[in-house]
């Protein structure tokens, strides 16, 4: 898994910000500089991903299509927590299958009327945490110390 990717997200008073770099690089070779690593799941949820390009494409499309399918079948939008737990189940099932795990780390960010803004950290092993701010890839080396010092609840 590439550590050159950078994604981060944080929660504000009534908003969520999620960001990702756009490069596809391995070692010193930059193969693409306009890769979209953020997938819009619905009008209030986005998924930022870092890792192998094929895993990013496969998992993000699978989650996006299943979230949309659930919404169409039931006429109910899933909460951000429900989508996070669904994604964790998909990753856990993939690890146990012969096909192998998805080699990607993710940040799910969303806003729900009942729960407000939320950010979820998911790694390639299915670890799931709801956090106020998080980063994955190369970003934590720079972002986490800044957020530790300057992030305040309710701003």
C-alpha cells in the first residue's frame, strides 16, 4: 500500500471538510496527477480513499452503488454511521475471502440531520473509528500535529 497518498477530514460545528491529493505515484514515478480520490456517495456523504488505484475504484464504486440502491429500494437515505458500518462489513468479508483484501484506507465524511457532522476512519483491515479529525497516508505526519493543537469543538 502506498504511503504517498494523503487524505484528511475534520468536523466543524455544522460542517465536515474532507480533502485528498490527486496524484497516483509509486516511488519517484508519478503516473497520474489528476486522480479523483473522493467519491460522492449521496448529497451529504463523501468517501476519500488512499491506496492502490484498483482498490480505490472497486471499493468506492461498490459502496456508492449499494448506498444508492438501498436509497432507491427503501426511499430512505442511510446515515453516515450506517454507511461506515456497511463499509466495515464489506472490508471484513473481503479479508476472509480468497479474493483478498482491498488495499485502501478511507475517510468517510457526512452530515446527518439527527447526528450532525461526522468523520469516520477506516483502514484496510476494517478498523472503524468515529473521530473529530483524522488523516491517512502521508498527511498524518503534517496534519495531525496541527489539528491536535488548533482544532476546537464547536468551531
